[in-house]
C-alpha cells in the first residue's frame, strides 16, 4: 500500500471552483438497490423462461444484479478512458526542454488524478537521483491530468530562466548536467500518482453512466426470454382468443432511451475529465 502521508491532493473533478455547497455533490458507487430504483422501476425482473430444475420462473437476484454492476463499472472505465476506483500509477516521461521551460508541464496518462505522490529523476537503474519538492507542484489542474512545477523560491533558486533548476541537492549535479546540455531525454522523469476517487465517492453523473450500462444489459437479457411468448391463442368449445405481445421487443423503447442517455453522459464526462478529443482543419 502506497504511503499518501506527504502526497498532494488536487481539487474536485467537477466543481473545481466551488468552495461550499448546500447539498452532497458526490455519493458512493451505485448499489444494486439504487440501480433498480433509478433505472428499472416497475420492471418485472422475472424471466419468461422457467428454471429447468425447479419449474419456476428464473428471477434476477441481488447477487446477479451486483455482478452486472461490477462489470458495468469496468466497462465505464474503458469507455470513458478514466479510472473510478483508486489506483497508484507509476509512469516515465521524457525530459522535454520546451515543456520544462513552460514550468515543468506534464500531462499524465490516467485520469482523474486525485493525488501526486512523487516526481523524481530516475535513471534506468531505478534509483532516484533527484526528487522534486512537492511544495513546487501546482495541483489546480490535477483532475485533468495536468501537472506544473512552480517553485515557491523561484527568485532565489539558481538555474535557467524558469528558476526551477535546483542549486544543490542529492543528485542535483546529474540533474543540472542533463537539463543544461540536452533538449530531450527519454524516460527521464518518474511520476507516481493516484488516479481515481480515493474516498470511494463519485459524482452522481458517474453513477448514472454505470447505471445506464447495467440497466441496458439486464433489459437485453430479459428481452431474450420473451422470444417464445410473442403470441398465443386459447380455444374452448368453439370459442377462441388470441393474444399478441411485443415479444423480445418489449423493452425496445426503454433500451433506446438508455442508449441515448449513455451517449449524452459519455460526452459530458469526457469533457469534464479532459478526455474529449477536439479536432479541426486549419
């Protein structure tokens, strides 16, 4: 388990400029009961096919629903390109003089970032030769994966025009040699951080996205069980009655609504977490 004692935290993902609210903006990950209340209200979770062993209609149990919710959570992470449950990530970044001169500009690969554990210069032998003081790490844009190094004593610290080269430190001579003589060095920086939601609380919009995926999966599987009961007739003493049902299309409208909501939520979340890709022709 990583030590978060000295880690630096960033702001909330969805309310970066908010300091106070009169209602709860986040909640625990969606539960099976919440899924049913929010997305499957009034839906009979009984299958139209009977269990071959008991002869009774098969029915969704809380354990089965939970399994679908767990799978929907992983699907949401893959589809959105973000992490929901906390994960400690270590990744190497090159030394780029242009980015370095822009106050140590980094963009990490996993989002949202909730904590920075360390930024160090780590050669291929895996031994850190210089650790950047965390007090210099600007956390304002952490949720979007952006990190900047802004020294608190830039005016007093020697080095290049940015003022972020240390005058002296353990391994500082190696650090200075590289940044003064190279424009680009592969795998120079080693960044360790926490991606996901450390406290287990997520914005409601995230739970809605997971819920939409899970509800669609459950309704799709239920719809298949209606395939054999699309129509039937009953005849007694010359009298007959025919009944037609939507069959497997019984949940078609609800599934269409959920799909539209899924696309809308996906766009909103990607935009808020910096995962939305913009392109244009100039």
